[in-house]
C-alpha cells in the first residue's frame, strides 16, 4: 500500500466479499485463476495489484481504517 498511490472503495452488493474474491483471485498470482485481476496484474504475494476483504470481520476493520467518520 505504501509503494504507489492507491484507490480505495467500498463495494456493496449481495455476497460482495465472495464475488469480489472471485474477481480478484488468489493472493499469490501464481495460484490465481485465469483472467482474474491478481493473475493478470499481480507481481508476487508482496506486490499484488488489488486487495479485498476476506471476511465480514476484516471488512469492518479495513473500511474503518480508510474511512473514518
């Protein structure tokens, strides 16, 4: 997150975490399925091109980190 500018967003839809995870792919680009963002643009586990929450608990933590009221 600190090596380049980032765009942060909150996606809201039914099953958002699951469907976003399918779009992103595995954390390791070598393990990511074809045509996922991670497979197409990820360099390594430490240099991924995209991140998404993996659970509702982490979702709340990560959203509050970037969007404070």
